[in-house]
């Protein structure tokens, strides 16, 4: 038995690591050593605690005191004050706008509406210790399943719980399992899809890093249910820590006799392997993923045959998302009814979201299904940063859609979101403030999809490229009447004709922004104006001569020398050569330079002249 | 590991290691570690508590600390808090007294009234 009196949990999620968690841990070792306290204090590295924006964060037990934005310089004070004298350091705690201080993790509003199922241990245990996972009830579900239940009984529990795929599609998990279970093939495979590629999403990475044993246990239960002996974790190579931790978990489980032959004395034997992907977005699509594991180029194949019939090495295969597997041990331990008591009619349980964008509490959260977008963004996420207003939220990444203020009271579940042109997706939530230009946002996602299209089918390869060209044209001021309709026509066609999910959903960001922000597209096309001054060709800079003091700083700093004037006459911008870099605005000491929406009349006139000339030439 | 009973054994041991993060604690020992407490030897007192509790394998006792308690003349001051019972505060503690408190109060449930300076909240 140990003499420890304090558990110091330092978040070692990727966010906090990049913010310097390692240095803080090292500093703690030094200071504790110097003060002779090493034997009394446990330092534990945990997975993501959630509030990434406050990183590096830490929780100190037994009290559960929560510190944010800790620097190596703070370490000595924490040791002296908190560890030696029992006086927690108030200045490192989270405070709200009314100066209320939150001492413990439990009190922080960020955590209050969250219900943690898949993330229950994330940020609470040492992910590299199988013992800590077992202490929280780990592998008990597996043991119970293997010693007391038939595969069909396991599937029935999952069916009753109403669990649906957390990777995006929302396909009922038990249906996939049942199909493969009923197949008499002697060889079957199980794949865990950890190829998370949406911009702004980090749910799967965090779960794999923070609680790898849970995902492994979930996989083994699932494999038992469908009758598979081999499982693959497909994780992208950009997630080195997730790969390291899951490999470590597999090793530890083998050593403890929890994986390998005759687990828990049963007939069930299981081998798990990790396969790393090269980071292609399309490999998140299950058929492309299977090709990739087989060593082929990651191209999707037509469905049917579905993987459940003919998957990896042409054998029946189930592909489940990381978070889906994370739910399984808890469902079997606590029962299907418990899980189904959370959520809405069609969407049960909880969902993990990665909150990013112009939101105060960026980070990893888990909330019950059916929570409204307003609660998710304003209560859990803390609302919009600064004095800005909420404008839109992009759900489901490049396959999802944008929703607006009118949708804030929409419950977050698979059907409600789909009805409104967005989708649950894997759980990336990008919140945007009123400074964003929706045409630009749509262009960004389209650019991503064009880049990631594998090129196998022409609707996706050629169609998306055409959509992007039109968006680029609109964005640079050459948009014309009929462009919106053409985008819609292309989008709908590509959705219908593409081979896989990537192409089928790629037009969503464009279609949903046209649906809810058509006026912005129209302003870009007709008025040549970007109201939010984001698109460089559709805005310009102007110097207010009443404010200008004639200091010449802007003129001297301008990289294209397009500002001229004198102390007496003040300065003016020559609009034609201006590259809209904004340096003049940044250097002006009296803030006399402002961004103005709309193309400048000089530029407009020049473009019209060019067009006329071109027409004449053609004639 | 071949049975659920094996797993249970590992779990119980691991839970013991993690008890600081909230497990089954029957008794909480809170040592006052303000400046005056430390000056009067609170660190030695706390260390003795930790050692005695570890030696006796008392898995349901948690030792923690707090700041200045305002009883400077009675330092080091220690609270023993048992679920559902009034708090007992001991004063002028020494490592010797700690040993007695551990045996009498924490193990056998008999308050060492000689050292008590206050009870209740």
C-alpha cells in the first residue's frame, strides 16, 4: 500500500501536450524531488480532460481542484502553497465573467450538462495503465459476456439499447452485427474505424489516446458477438499517440490474459492488430478503408456487396467507429434500458462532440442526444468569443451542413439534423461568428473535398471540381446570374450519382449555405460585395482623410507601393494594384484605414473595360 | 487471468491505488498545514499518519490537508472526519500522539479525549 496523499492528474491529451504539458510534468518532478515530496504525490498522465482551450490543465485529488493554463513557472507555487500548505492557488482556477471562482472540476459549468459514457475515464485514469482501467470496472463486461452470454444475447442487448453508429451514418449497430453473426462463413473480421479526417474533429483521437482499453474491450465484445477472431484498428498515421496507446493496450491485455487464446477460460480467442492509414479522407469510407487494409489503393468499391456480406479479404466484416465501440462495455455493464433512457425517440445515449471555432470553450464534450444546439454551444461551449454574435454552426464536417440562429432550438439527433440539411457526422462542431463569409466557408470545404476525392468516379472527380471553380469565380467577383442554380443542379446530381459517401455528401456545405444564406451568394454575384469583408476581391481598403495625419507609414510599409500622398494632401490608396494584404490598416497609428465591403468602383470599371475588349476581340 | 474472480482481485487492488480519486473512504484525516501548523511540526504529523495508515493497511482512510485553521496556539491541529459522525479536532499533535489516535480512534473507534480540542462543526 502506498503512502501517497495527492493524485496529480495532468492532461496529456494532444491539445495540452502541444501547450506544454510535458514541461510542466518535468518541472513537477524537479520541484517535488527538491522538496522531498516525491513519495507523497502521484503524478499521472491522463487523456483529454475536455476544455482544450484552457490547456495545459490538471486536476488534483482528493479534492478535485482544477487548474488551467498552468506554466512551468506556476509549478513551484502549486507545490509550496497547495501541496505543502493546503492552500489551492486561486489565480489558476477558472473564473466566470462575474468573477466567480470554480475550485473543483465538478463545479465548472463546462462539465455540468455533460454526461460521460464513452469518455467516462478520459482525463480520469492513466491510459497507459491496464490496472487503472480495471479499477473503473474495465473488462468486467467482457468477462461477463464470455462466461454467461451467447453471441445472440449480446446482439439483443445492443438492439434494445438503440445504439447507432457514431461515425456519421447512424446505422443501427445491432443490424450490422446480426448480419455478420447470421453468416455461416468460418472466417469473419472486425474493424475499428479510427480514420478521423474531418477538419476540426478530434473525438476518436481523444478516445483512443485517453482510454484505449475501453475501445479494445468494446471490440472484443463485438467480435465475440459476430464470431470474429481477428480485429483491426485502422488509425491514421497523423495520430501517433493514439497508435502508440492502442498498441500498448493490446500488449497489456495479452500479457494479462485478456486477449489471445481462450479468454476468461472460454472458447473465444481474439487477436487485434493496428493498421495505420496514410491520412486520406476517403479511407474513412468503409469500403475504401478495407481496400487500404488489404494493401490496395484506398478506393471505395460499389455497395452492395456490403462489407457485412463481403468485406475484408472478401469475408463478412463489421466496421464500427471508435466511439461506437467506446459505448459497448458500459451498455453491457449498466444495461440496455439505462442507455436507452438517455436521448430521443430515435437517437439513444450520448454523443461526443469536438467543439471548435469562435467558441469560448473549445474542446471535447459528451452530451445526451437530444440536447439543443443552444445548450451545446452556449451552455457547454460558453458562447461566442468576444463581442461577436453567433452566425452559423457547421455540423458533420465537409459532409455536413451549416445551420443558423433559427435552428438553435433544434434537438441534436440524427433525424432532426438531417431534416435541416446538416448531419450528425462524426461529431465535429465548428461554430462561426458574424464575421464569417458563408461563400468563403463553402469554398473552403469544397476545396477540401476536391483535394480528398479519390478520383474513381466522375461525378465526384469532375463535378466537385466544377463546383469549386464556380465558387472561386463568385468569390473573386466574376460570378454571374445562374451560378447559384448551377451549383444546386451540380450538387444534387453529384449527391445522387457518386459512388461513395464522400461524393454523396460533399455538396452539403454548399447546398446548405445556399439554403440558409442565399442573400450572401446574391450579394457576391450581383453587387460584387462581401458584406463581411472576407473575400479580398469583393472588399477594399480606404483611408479616411479626416483622420489621416499624413505620417506616410502606410505608404512606406505597403509591399506593392500603391499608397501615395503627402503630409499636406494626406494619403490615398491606388485601388488597382492593391493586393488587400491589410498591412496599411495594421500599421496606421490613428486607425484612419478601414475595410469597406464591395468592389471598388475603379476595379469594377477596369474589369468592365477588359470584358468589353475581350468581347470585341471575339467578334 | 482466467476468471471473473481473478479480475475482481486485480480490480480491488487497483481501486486501492486509486482511492484518492474518490473511492470508499470511511474516515478522512485533515491536517492543518498553515504556516503556524508547519512551524509546529504538521509535516511530521502528516507523515506519521501516512505511515501508520499504510503499515496497518487501512484502505478506507484518506489523509489530506487544509490551510490555517485559526487555532495557532494548538497547532498542529488535525480533524478526523467520519461519515455520519461529528467532526473531532485534535490539537498539539505529535508523531507519538498520532500513533495513538490511529490505533484508538481510527482502528477501534474510541475517541482519544485527552487530545481533543473541539468536536462538531
